[in-house]
């Protein structure tokens, strides 16, 4: 008898989950999977007699869903849930990033930015800076302009402060601006973009209860499934990243498959 001809399975844990687009390109892989749950459903309708007594039951509208969480936030999966793509900055494809800097003036006349600001609005890198106290509360707001006495100017990474504002060394400012970089990752969530259907492959370690020495690999394959774009994450060091998928049948196929379970050697 084949070592794989068994009915009862001991599940160790879900090892990995992958998503592929419908052309076979791998989109992401999760390695920290927790609390995987498989849910099967459907609808039953009954033929009844004149007294409302059920005569026969007919099943229809089968459903298959899976949900789980990843122990770490997964940016690739999050992008797909948004209907977006993870954009990785490089020298060939720089990304625009936003920073909010707290800067202290050494002489009451100048500030030095960490990055060269990108022109954002009205041919200016940014329009306002705030003079703040030790707790970050705004004491005064200055505007970009050509009047040196009351307005500031920007050249490269250097901010020239207003000359008539009675500023001094040690004064602290908050500056928000954008800059280009070839290092970093960005994801955009757009109101008119949604996740696309894909193929999901779930890999779980398991055992034949009569053969505890040999670990086996179970694969649950959803050939067509859609990720739910409604997610809820609390951003702290105990974060878990939730994912839910719902199978859609291969409508023009012969077997109308929702998912398939395979067990093979690990």
C-alpha cells in the first residue's frame, strides 16, 4: 500500500503561502503564517409539497474561502490588497518621498536640510516653515518669498531665514518637504484601483498519523481567487497582517474547480 494512501492527517503548520498572477508570475510569498482557516460553504434549496414539507434537497452556489494572518507586515501582499504594486526606488527609477524634519539653526540665519527638496508647488520646494518650542508647538509660521526681512528662501539644501524676525542660534524649526531618492519603497492606495484575481498556493507540513517519522507537504491550491481589500491592522510590535481570499470557479473549465489539495513528499 502506498505510504500516501491515508485519510487522516496531522497538520504541523502552514509553512508558506504564495500568490501568482494568472500568467504564472509570482507576486509575493509569506513565510510567517499564523491561524490559517479554510471555510467551505454553499446554499441548499428544497422542493416542497403543498404543505411545505421538504421533499428533496438541492445544493448549489458552493463557496471556498481561506483566511490567515502573517506575523509581520508584508508590503508585497499589502500592495496587491490595494490593487497596487510595490515601487522599489533605484538609480533608474527614483521615487519621491516625504519627510518632516526638526532642524536647529546654528546662527539664527540659516537651516540645512538633510535632502535637496523637490519642487512641489508653484515652482517652490515648500511654502512654509514653523518656528517651534521644545514640545513642537508652533510659535510662528514663515512663508517662502522674496522679502528677505519677513520671508525665507531656499537654495539647494540651504534655507535662509527672515532677517527681521529676531531669530537666534538654537531656534528650532519644523520643515515638511519632498525629495527624490534611489533608495526606499513606496505603495500607493488609489480609490479606483482594486486587487486582481490570482492563483494562491498554500504549503503546510503534515504527517500520516501512522508514520510519524516522515514529514509530508500538503498544498492547497486556489487556481482563481480574489483577495479581500478590507483589512484592519494595528501598527505596533504585536501587529499581524490579515489576508482573506475567496475562490472563483474556473468558469469555462470542465471541472469548475474552486481549489485542490495535494499531498507529496516534503
